[in-house]
C-alpha cells in the first residue's frame, strides 16, 4: 500500500471469553481453521484491496513445506513492488526507488493471513457468529461475523473456503455495519504445487541500493498508562525512517484483532508539528505533543481508541 497507508494495521485476535452457545463454539473452530489455512497450505491467486474509492490489485503465491513458509506478493497497480518472505525473513523490492528493504518480520498482516495462528477464545472483545454461505472467486465459502463488544473496535466479516478454510474475502465494518475496507480474491488456486519460479523476485538482480530496517530497542520509559480494555503492548522498537532527522520510537498495541501503532519523535526534528484527530478511510490518526516529543497514534480502529491511547502516552520521570 502507499506510504500514507503504512499504518502497520495488523489484524490479530485477543484470547478471552468462551461463548456458551453452539454458534459461538463453531465460530471459534472456524477462526482456528482460517488462521491455520493461511499458513499451512499451498495457494496462489490474485486479490484486491479496496477502501474509500481506492483499489489495489496484488498477485500472491504461498508455499508451505518442511522448511516452513515461503511467499511472494507482487503489487500489480502503480509503482512495481514485490515482497519475498521465507519464514520471518522479509525482503521488499521497490525498483523505481532502486531500493531493497530487508528485515525480520515482527507481525504478519498480509491477506489472507489476517488472523494469528493462535486464535482461540476471542470472545472477550468480539461476539462470534456463523453466517450463511456464499461464493467468492468460484468457491463456496462460510461467513464468520465478529461483532465488537464496545466502542473501541470495528466489526469484521470473514468468508472462508468451505473445505480448506482459506480466507477468500475479509471486510471491516463500522458501527453502522458499513464496509470500511475489504480484501477479496478474484482468482484463486488452493492446494497443489507451487513452482519455484512463482516465488522468485523479478528485481533481485537489478537493485542499486540496499537498506536495512534499522531497528533498535525503544527508549525506556515510554508507556500507555490507560489503554482500552483488551489492548496490550506487543512490540516496542526505535526505527529510522527516510526523511526523518531523528529515530522514532514505535510501539504497537493490539487486542489480537485490531492493532494500533504509536510513533514518538522529538519535536526538534519536525518542521511543522501537528495536533488533533484526522481520518484516512478506515484509519484514524490522533496527534498531540508530549513534553518535547510529538506522539502520533494510528490504526484501523474507531476515533475513540486512538484518542484514549494518545492521551495515555507518557514518559516516566528519569
């Protein structure tokens, strides 16, 4: 996705409440099946990401073998981009910039792997409901609904292939049940062999510049004192971003389905500091000064979530 959409919006689940009704139990089993299928079977195809009038098409090939997971995602619209992954090793090729970014994968959010492999007991923050069947990309699929229990998260509508459990379509829904964004396959092949050529980059031998991600441990003391219920810290790093004068502290909080990124950078390195709440499609952004730093909170969550987290960010006295 474009740079303005690099929000690290990783969709994960939070362990919690086991639903007593049979529909909830079946729904939980389906979530486990969906999570496993995205990592543990071979598949390939073409999928679309759509939100707020914007569309982007990508091609994916995924192989699972005795050595683990191997994957290639190629963006077909706009500037060419490829992501090659071998387990946790990720290489992103951007030929127009003559650049390669190499890093260890901290989180996985690429469709159709939107759920964590451990996705049981998620009912503490979401009500799980099985829906009807429908067809996507020529396959019969089962609908699973995830309805938020409070105002701090969006709902989700998942549609998984009936036999394998591979996620074929995923929609994020607001409080009015309106679609905020959506991933869906237009063509898919499930199972079978994945040829080695399908996993190789077309640009690997053509790059002039190579960049590491430049991650080190976050500055001590930064914390979110009062996050919404269910949101817990899953990552804390200091990152060097292109065009930034100083490194940026980056924290990630998640309820294992919704995820929020927090960026903390010195005001001295910002030409035009901003403050307040804004929105980019399904992504809400909240910015405010904290001492001599600017805090930016963003995520595919309601405005109330980024606001509460942003107002809770503080640096402990040294």
